[in-house]
C-alpha cells in the first residue's frame, strides 16, 4: 500500500506545518527503504513528539503499537530509520532556520493565542502564516528543508513484551522494566517520584523484578 498526503491528513485530522514536514521526512525514508513489512522490517526513532510522527506512522509503517517506532525525548526535530536485514540507516533532521521551524512573528502570535491575549486579527494572521508555511514545506527542495545523512548510530533492538508486576505503592500492574527499586520496594514511576518528594535524584534508572503475575 502506498499512502498519500491525503491519507496522512485523514489520520491526523488537520493540516499543519508539522504534519507537512513529517510527510516530507517519511517520503524520503520510504523512497530509501520502502514500507515496513514482514519481508522488509524497518525501525525508526523520533527525537520529538511533534505532529510529524503521525506522517511517519502512516507512510513508513513504523508505529508505536508495533514497537518499531521509538520515541527518544531529545527535543530535536530528528528522525532516524534503519532496515533490519542489512542495518542500513539514515538520519533526517529539519534544516535550521528553515520552514520546519516557526519564525519570531509566528511564535509571538502563537504565544498570544495560548495566553488568551490574541485578537481576531492575530488569529487570522497566524492561520495565514501557517497555511503559507505548509505550501512552502510541501514544495521546497529537500536540501532547503531537511538535512539527510547516513547514520552510524546503533539500531534499536526488536521490541519485546515484558511481564508486569504490582507496584508496591499503588498496586497497579506495571511493566517490570519500568519498576524502580526504592529501598527494597518496587515502585511505578509516579509512586517513585512521590517517594522522593516530587524530585528524582540523578542516575535513578529502571530495575528488573521477577513478577508473581504476568500480563500481556
């Protein structure tokens, strides 16, 4: 199945610069590696949680549900894609100062809209600027919008389901790879945070725990 921009918009439910950038990124990845399938396994990482992710999922077949799209919260407009059978990979980033990023005027309008001080004229101008950005993003040469390079970063391992065990704080079943060992009590992240008064010390990682009950 070859997905289209219209398919992406139907999935995302609205058009915006983020989904347009995601479409251009996913289009490049699909041109290089094809679409994920049983015979053509792909895996991707996303260093942002922006609208672009929906386009990545629709076009490449890399999805959170299958575990072959991994969110790495680095706050960067960067996506990496690998083909499993040969390890080939590319990293695609939004070009600095390009249309993937808002300019100062657009940010100022957005902030006024968010804090409730925007006028009707502000909202109309913001909408026009966003629409114009979408058109430029979809029409721009790749090199004007994106930075594309081979990647030597390690490819994520295959997603494996893990059993669950009850949190010693709230009792909720929690993945054993997520539970924290806090003074001998295995706690889920919210309970672990509360146990530290709302501020985690540095270097507090996850610890495995042998569960008495398994949940899929």
